[in-house]
């Protein structure tokens, strides 16, 4: 599941394996190996991945499905705006599924 989560998060942000490797200070081959479930990243890399993707290490390790957004540095109004966008997306998705 870790391999799938890394790939999913990377692709969702349109980051290449090469770019992610550069961001983490590892080789492209390391990223490829993680995504193909050949090897596991170190704890240090897991923490870096969680910060890059804005998710918890529990999410990366599939210990929970809760995802978080880092809203530090934003005003209350900006946070409220983001919350409204999320609710609008959920509402639209719900209507499409009916």
C-alpha cells in the first residue's frame, strides 16, 4: 500500500520520479523501487515524503485514511475559504453519483 500511496500522491501533483528524487536527495531508482514495492524508504524519507505531500506518515503507511492540509500561515478567512471549496467539491461529487 505504501508503494501505491507514494505513486498516487506523486502523480496527483504532476511530479516526476526524477523531481521527487531531487526533492528527497535520493536517486530516481530509489523512487522507482519504492513505487514498485521492491524496497521500503527509510523513516527519515517517510517523514520527508509526508511533508512534501502534506499527509501524515500514518496515511503513507496505510494506517489511516485521514488526510490533512497544512494551513499554517493562513488567515481564518483563507482557511474558511478552503473549507468551503472542499465542501463544494464534495457536494458536486455527491450529486454526480446520484
